[in-house]
């Protein structure tokens, strides 16, 4: 992946990781691939081992105070940020830059957070933790915000980075193309999406709802809204009682 920013990319995303190979092909499909090709987004995986200074390219060490496991060291992360932004002093980070640490301890990533990121950020830097986590001095000195993709613990930040990048990219202007829109997606207006059907009209005795074949768009809209509410009530009642999209 290129380390230099394409001039036209509206959002640049750098993912700091000890496993850059994780991202080798994962962004080469569908909407993300097209958004990259159109210069809407540029995504780079930055190998933290490139920013080590010992011959073993060490990125982890034992925790002070004892205990299990290893901790991701702070030096490679500081060096990588300095390389990307010219400084590790947060007050000197360029406007539009946000440094995010993927962490189960962070703000939970929701559709509204994805929308916020897609509109406010020009340069997103995602730091992927591993092992027991990352030296807290990274969080204190470099990180604008910790983001969690849910209340469970992953082995590393890479799958979380993939989720965040995907959800943001499809919201960038023109990423979806004219044939699709995020408008009706689940959470966009606080409820889940309505059910969809395609050919054949009848499959193993299961019929497509008659109203969808009627051509009456007012009735179709009413039916879709009702079905979306029913699905929300059944699967995600919490969305109906608080602003949770
Ligand atoms: N000991 C840490 C704790 O309990 O908070 C968990 C460390 S976890 C095994 C290793 C890394 O995976 C974390 O540093 C973080 O980058 C990533 N990670 C794990 N769960 C995550 C989640 N729910 N959302 C985002 N990142 C997560």
C-alpha cells in the first residue's frame, strides 16, 4: 500500500499495526475498492516494526508491576506518529486529523459515530493494540479518542479497524454510487432497515408480499415503515426507547 497521500483522496486513513499483512486484500472488494479507485479514500497499513530501533524489531515487553502477557511498547507508536504528522505533540497535529486507539474501553462505535467521523475527519489514524493492550502513555499523549466496536474483547485492534474503516467509507460522499444509498440503512433514522425481496416471486411456497408488486409507492413506503418498526421492536427494542442509532 502506498505511503504517500493521493492528492484527490477526501479521507486518508492510516492504520498502525504490527500485522500489516492483515490488511493486504481486505479493502480490495466492493464499495471500499471502488472508493479507493475513485480517490474518495486512501488507506495505508503502517507497520509498527518499521519504527523500532533494535535488531529484533521488538514491539512488546513485559508489564511493569508484573502480571500476565505482554504490552505493546510506546516508542514505535510515537515514532510512527512523528513520521506521519511531523510531531508527537498533539497541539501540533494538523486540523482535521484524529488519532483513535481501538480499545474495548472506548466509546462504542455506532452508526452516528461513523457519520461523525465521515464528516469531520480528513486524516484518521487508527492504532491497533495487541497482547494485554498498549502502553498507557500512548493514550495519554497521542490519542484523541478510544473507540470500541462492542462489549467483547478481541485479540487485536485489526478486526476493529476493518469495521471502522468499512462503516466510515460507505458514508463518504459518492462512495455508494447512485444505485445505493445509506439513507434507509439500519440506524440511519434510529430504527432498523425494512425487509427486502427479489426474484423469484415465489420460492418453495414462500411468496413475496403482494404490496411490493402493486406499484403503489405510497402503500409500499407505508408497508416498509411498518415492517421496519416491527423488526426493530422484535430485535432491538432499545432503539425505540432511546436515541441509539
Ligand atoms: N486487556 C485489555 C482490556 O481488557 O481492556 C484487552 C486487550 S485486547 C486482548 C488487545 C487489543 O485488541 C486491544 O488493545 C485493542 O486494540 C483491541 N480490541 C480488543 N477488543 C476490542 C474492542 N471491543 N473494540 C476495539 N478494539 C478492541
